[in-house]
C-alpha cells in the first residue's frame, strides 16, 4: 500500500501525502485518532479512496515499527 504515499520536497514541504493530492498523512491519522471514521474521511475528501486511508495507517505503522537490538553480551 505504500505506493499510495508520496514524499516530494515540492509538495507540502516534503511531508508524506496521499499520492496525487496535497493531503498529508498526518491529517488523516489525526482525524482517525479524533474519532472520525473512514466513511467520514471519504465524505470530507472525495478525491481519496479507502485504500488511500489504509495506506496512511500502514505508513504510520511502518514508521513506528521497533527495531529489536539484542543486549550487549557480557563477557
């Protein structure tokens, strides 16, 4: 789904946006976090799709995925 997210320094100051729009990923995530539903977002932004919204969530999940680093081995 990440092919639906675009990062271009000439669009929205390089913030991640839904490809082909100027709608930043953070705006979609904030709206979802504040209780808006996917259907609410589709009504608010008729130029995006359900898959675009899911791609925003997937993008955020990728950014927050923790890297597990093993503890240093004590000799």
